[in-house]
C-alpha cells in the first residue's frame, strides 16, 4: 500500500507543477487551491519565512513571484518521494508522506522581487523542496530558494565570493536519471539510505575540541566516490572532488559551526529521511545545529546557538555517494550571526543610485 500511496502522491505533485507551468497568473490560484490544503503550513527561506493558509500563500508568495517572473517554469532535476519509516535517528515523523525535489525555477525577471531589482533577463532560481502530503493534498511545505544567486544574477554580491565554484547554473545528475516518476527497486532504495546513514555517522565522529582542522576521524573517503560532485548555495559554491569538498566547504564550516555533539534539544523539523532507487534525501528546518564558534564568510563568531535550514539530495553509484545537492538558507544563517544580507543589498542599491 505504501508504494501505491507514494506513487499517487508523486503523481499529484507532478501534475500540480505541470499546471502551474502552463496556466498563467490568472489561473494559478485555482490550481494552487486544488492541490494545497486550506490551512497549509508553508515555510520558505528567509526573508519569506512562514506563511499559514492557502489564501495567504497565494497572495503573499505566488502572485508576487509570478508578477516578477510571468513566464516562470518549474524545472526539477531530482524528483522523488517516500513514506517515513523511522529507521534512522535522523527520521522525521513516522508515517509521514513526503514528495521532494530540487532543481530550478526559470523565468524572465520583469518586476522587482524581495527587493532585488528586476533585470529584464532570464533568471534561474535554484530550489529545494519538501512536501508533506495528507489525503492527497499538500499539508506542509518546506522550500529553499538560493536568493543570493538571484542577487548575483542581478549584479549584486552580499557575501564574499564563494570558496567553491560559483556563478553558473548548478547542474543536475550527470546521468539525467533523477526524475523518479515510476516505482523504484526497494532493495536499491534501502542501499542508498543505508549508505547515507553510514556517511552521516562518520560525520558525527568529529569532535571540535579534539580534532580542530583534522577531519580524518570522519573517514569520508569510505563513503564518497573519488569523482564526487557536491553543490552548495551561493556563498559556498560547488566542489568536484573530496579534497575540494574538504578545502572549500567542510573545513570552513567546521571552523564556524563545529559542534556535532550538542547537549541541547535540537527542536525544529526533520525532513523526510527517505531513499528511492539510487537516490536519498533528508534535511532539517530551524533545528539547533551548533554554537557559532569561529568566523564564517567574513562574519565574526558571536557564540550564539545557531539553528539551520539545510537540505540534501544524494545520488549513489555502486557502493559510493557520487553527487550531492545541498541548499542552505544562508540569509537565515547570517541573520543569526548578526548580519542582515537583505540590508546589505539595500545599501548596495542605494549606493549605485547615488553613484549614477
């Protein structure tokens, strides 16, 4: 029954997105109401944050987005689903029905959005999304947009250049096999999930006070393919080997936020930790992650307990993880460090106006 329910949920979301891609702004509200619960709990990356209720979602998010990008298209390159089993320590609510995806929204940027000046040009918005389905409709939504990348495409940079590769469109799976519309082999699904669990346990072996910049105890070479590809948000960038991943992301991250054994209630929301075929996914939303231990992205540490909005989609090849897409809400992270990136944008816009 769970496989049938998962397939039905994926069909519902896929059909919903295809309708949004073609109905236009005038008919979009009807398509949204048909797919989304009246009292939906919708959560977006900062500065959007939480919206409750489908009518507020339409007026507060979708219509402004579609006015800014009237030819908007949703183009996922990983699309999957599953029923939460509770087999992992990182699992969310047992029995929750998840549909999840990452990819791009693409459209012509004709009207300012979130204070970002319109360019009149095609703009790509990298996204990662987790839906909770109930009774065939979307009851909860957690979605991250790489808003810093939208700023960058408009000519504004509010963080230092990313340590990893940045500036282009983050690619999807090399094999182009990430759209899982059909039922997947349960044995392969289990292998993918177990490999990610083992990798995660390796990460937890790091102890900041003991290990410092030494990452060897995590033994990540046991889990990652030698040709791994890791894609983070603007501010971090992409990595194309385990060595690049360690040098461009992990070492900086551990310096800033290295507490893996927090003795506090994590709280927040765990995303569906699920595997389907060669893919697995998971994430956290507003969960306690680490104290701010060291400077990060040019921002000094403040010693505060930091929560995180962090998603992952992994691709397995054989016995190794080979690709990983990792949206992180950098605007929310920085505001907890005392830096308002939206205000940095506003000041840059004002400075350009004065210069002009």
